[in-house]
C-alpha cells in the first residue's frame, strides 16, 4: 500500500509535465506501481527494472510493460520517451 500511495503522489505531480498519451519511462521500476498508475492516467508507460524478480512481479500483478535489462544509455533509442522518472535509484 505504501508503494502504491507514493506512486500515486508522484504520478499526480508529474502528469502536468507531459501531454496526455505521452510516453513515460520509469527507470528502476521496482514492483511496477508507478508504471501502473501512469498507464491508468492515460500515459503510455514502460518500466525498466534490472532485477528479474521485481520485473516478473510487476508484470504478473499489474499487467504492465517492464523491460528487464541493465540500465544504460543504450537501453532505448534516442527520443523514445517524453518523460523519464527515476525515484530512489
């Protein structure tokens, strides 16, 4: 519940920074709450989580897109996202 509340607070603050339907990346997506919240708010959100267990939990629990690979400059192409969120990373 704490993770969900925190994700909802961050999502409300950040939603004003990107237009509706914008592509959002959550780096260090953990268990997927922020990605889930952003998707429910109308954004095309994806998570990047290097820990396989967290990535699997997020996909199974929230049905969100989580990419399970190391964080790095070549993880996605240039200009792929409108907003990149990094929290406690």
